[in-house]
C-alpha cells in the first residue's frame, strides 16, 4: 500500500507512512499493517468474490485484530476497484470506525513474481510451542499466515507474559531453498527483533492442507508451529 486516505464527510486525512501488504490468493485474502512511528499494528483475514461488471470486490472478514482488540464476527465490505498504471485503488464508501462513518481509499502498487509453491494460500495456526532448553511453552495466541508470489505475512493476537493481549504482524519475501526448507526475510514488523532480518525455516507438508515449520530464533529458542489451510 502506498497511501491510505480517510474522509469523514468534511475533510481528507491522508497517511503515507503506514506499512501495509495485502494478498489475494485463491478465494481468500489477508492484509497486515504496522505504523513505524509507534509499532501499532493490525491484520485481517477473509474470503472474497469479484464482480467484473460492477468493478467491485466483496470481502467477508472472518478474523481481524488491531492493537489490544480482536473481532471474530463476520463482516462484509464492498470495495470499488479501479486499476492504475502500476496497481489499483480501492474505495470503501461506508467504513464505520469509532461510531463515525468514513470513506476509506487505499492505493496499492503491484508486487511479487510468478513463484508458485505448495505453501501458496492463507493458513491458520492450530498449535505452536517455544522450546528453551528442556522447557516447552505453549503459545497463547491466534495466528494466521499467508504466502503468495514470493511474499509472506503473519498476523497474531497474542497473550504475553503479563497476561495482556496485543496484536503483532510481520511481512516480507521468501524463497524456497529445498523441498522442505525456505528463507524468510522480514521487511516490516511490529517486532524490532525480526524486522530486517532473514530466517531459515524448515517446513514439512502433511498433504495439501497442513504443514508444520521450525525456526531457530535469535535468542537461542526454537519455535515449532502447525498450520491448516483456510478453506471454504
């Protein structure tokens, strides 16, 4: 995303420093966003349908989170789409935020390549742990992850050690090294410890709709995550 503009009926408020990536893959989409100024972040996951005659996309959000709040009640939005020379513009005319109705306009630049991998799609984490020596801790969180066209993203709503909930995201590029090993480079993230860094990720497919991944973290711990494909 290059710019985001909110109009409350009287004035435009334009943001050009937000870092956001959005993917449409198969019948599903996912977006992640972080504000570099304060690391406030959000993400959303859902399904979509297109209407070429009207030039619209209807998105059905199934899960979204922002800062310390999450929403798992389905909501629908109709996006008016206009193609541009290097991407597209989307307009949602009736976006309700904090009891105020806005027109939301976002301009996107197309990114990605023709890379095809077994991981392409949107995934929901079913279980994950962090191993530190002989200790194993089960993560208390909801996490989604998506891969497409050489890019990846994750969004999580997590309970921290102080029993407080917050949203965290990350997105960047990835490339396959072998049939069960890839390299992820985080370009933007809520977490400074991973932003700008590259990680070697071992993964194992279990059929077409399940996979697990193992990452050796910078602090010496090992993270193991299990995912299932989001399907209709």
